[in-house]
């Protein structure tokens, strides 16, 4: 497993549009997530960021030929498999954090950082 190290402020310019979730900590959970992603024909990359002295390990996920309405239940299932409670949606220099019920719990706009 290779991790891409990137600064939080450069995250979008490095990865682009897609979905992010916290990396499962257990081997069985990770295997279940990767098997499920493979069945969905998803592409993923592992990353690590250091923010305020704490490491965050996650996965950036993209789906070919799927719209948000189709991906939302997939991401909710992935969170359940991974034992996490939320995931991020990156689109056009914005990040929306969704919980596993589909509710928005945070929103960030990084447009100014890239202008």
C-alpha cells in the first residue's frame, strides 16, 4: 500500500473531484471496503495529510459513469463497512462532508486558495 502525502491546502489540486473517506483501521474492514469498491468499478488512491500535528489517513475515490445520486448510497455503504460516520464530496474546489444518513454536516469552499 502506497500513500500519497499532500498538504491539506493542495488536496484538491492534487486529487480533483471525487469522494474521500477515512481509511479503515482493521485489515478485515479494509479488505471489505476494497472488495466492494472493486465490484463498483471504482478507482481509489490512499493519502495521508498532516494537519495541526495530527495524521489523517484516507482514500480518495472516483467512480466512472456514476452520478452523485447513484454514488451516495455506495458511499454510505462504504462508511458502514469501514466503521466511519462520514465522507467527503470534492467538486470544483469545494468540499461537502456528508454523514451516513445523507445529511450535510460541513461545507468548505477553497476557491480563493486556487485563484
